[in-house]
C-alpha cells in the first residue's frame, strides 16, 4: 500500500506520540510532587516552594548531567550511518523511566524514587540524543533551502502534540476510581504511548536520504562542505554562544515558572497547570506560522532568530509582574515567536558542516546546553528562593537580560552572512 509505505518514511508519528506522553508525565509529576510536599508536614507556602524547587533542582541537574557520555557515543554511531540508534535507545529509556511515576503513585513509593528516572533515561542518551538524532535525520533528508522550514515543521508537530497533551493532562490526572489512585490513568497512558513510539521507531520507521551517498563515510567528500575556513568556524562559535545564552534564559525561566504558578497568588490546580503547559506548547504553532511568514518576506535566518529572541525577551520580562491567571496568559501571548531561534540556529549550523557530521554537531550543541544549565539551574533556584518573599518575579527579569545578551552573537552572524552573500553575488555576476 503506497500510503503505508509513505508513512513509514515519516518520523512525525514518533514525535507526536512521544510529546503527548511527555506532557502527561510532566503534569503528573508536577502534581504528585506538589501533593507529597503538601502532605509531608504543616509547612508554610514558602517551605513548600523550597521543597518543590529543591526536588526539581536535583531532578533537572540529573537530566542534564547523566546523558553526556551516552549521548556522545550514540551520536558517533548515528554519524556512521545508523541514524535510528540515537532515537530508538533514548525512547527505550523514556519507556522505562516514565514507568517509575506509575509505580510511585500505585505503590505509594517515596517521591525521591523519581530521582532514578533521569538516571535511567540519561544512561540511554536522554532528550539530548533523541532530539539531536531527529534533527540529524531530518537534515540528511532535506536540501539546504528547505531545511529551516522542515526543522521548524518538526517543532510544530512537537508543540501541537504538547498542546493537546497538556490540555488533556490536567483532566486525566483527576480521573480516578475506588480501585485506581489519582494520576494512575495519566501515568499509564504516558507509558503506553512511549511503548508505541519504541515499537514504531524500531520496526516501522524507514530512513531515507536526500542522496544515496550522503551518509556514507566513503563518500564524505560529496556530503557537504569539505574545506572549513575561519569565517565558517567563527560563525559556528557565535551560533553556539547565542544558542547557549538563549537556552539558559529560556530553560531557567521556564523551570521556575512551572513552580511559580503553584504558589500564591496564582495557586493553580491540575487543570490550570495543564492549560498553562498547553499555552507554552501553543507557541510551537505560532512560531511555525511565523517562520512561514518570514520566509515569504525573504527574511534571513539570522533576522528570524532575532525576532524570536525579542519575542521571548518581552514576554518573560512581563512575567515578572504577573499576579493573576489572565496576566499569565497575556505574558505568554507576547512569546508567540519564542520557539523560532533554536530550530533556525540548528539549520544555520547544519549549513556550516558536512552531512556526516550532523549528528555530532547537533549533540555537541545539545550537550553544551546541558552543561551550561548545570550551573544555571542551581543559580536560578537559589536566586528564586532568596527573592521569594521580596521579589519572586526577579528570575524572569534575569532571563530577559540574558536573552538580550544572546542577541549580540546572532546579530554578528547576521552581519557576516549578509556580507558573505553580497560577496558571492558580486563574484557570481
């Protein structure tokens, strides 16, 4: 059947189902941590916030530290032509680690058991390996002209799945019967969806290449740019610097935001947490539409990145002063293009390296984010705890400042590539 054969060449079903499963897990974990913190002792609101932030600080640092070596190993295998390995192995880790939340709820294990989840997942390469593998697969199957839009399309599928999953997650968490505890259905569906992704990626997905020789070591001279020069390496360094700064700003701000909404004056329930996560996922859709619009307007990749960064900078700064749910969603609406920078940076990077280096380039970028966040996560956590009484929104102002700094390297790249394109046009004429 032609339709079935065509479907086997698409990775979108994995991205969609995997992100729905991830949304279920995120909401479930967030609410279980909150419940366990509330039930432990008669803590004040600040003590509860400190408990939750300390849990997530350790949890997130394990997520970022453990995958470093496994992800590098998987990337090397991916660049040797085994493009499915950096995707399948992390999905196996997702399946095992997400099952822990189900057991924590069912068997009433201590919440500290969840620290094993990022360890198991990380030893299988983690999100760093999974998403870098997806980006490498997409890059070897598209030409440079269509790559930015194609990568952004993957982000769109990822975000749309997160939107739907987050909308449903809060309601599903609250569904329970006498025989099933609250959250069991949500956690069970997350595990089931990851199991489907694992089976699909292992037995159904087929890898296609733009050219037959594009991923073979013996044909590397035809796979991309052979001779690197100072201009290219400078652009790579600047792109890494801009990406790292922006990831620190976004990652640090969003991590604290998920905790901030649980305290007064917002004090969200599971349903509101799901809606809030859905609003964050909706940005993937608006960012995709933004890329299509800006591409039609013939804006450069660097210009689109700067627009996206400015969008996030304004929204996260406004979040500093949020005291109501309506203000929260208004601040979120300002970040409608905030997801444009990362996929576009990856697209620009892919144009600076050979096809047989896509996997290692993307994994190095992803791991550089993880290493930077090993310092930024505790920094954001401690600053938030220190300013909780006096100015709890200060961390969001800090994110806006770091975002502004990330604009500097990408503006230099934009200037350099504009001069390069002008030179090539003159030379061509």
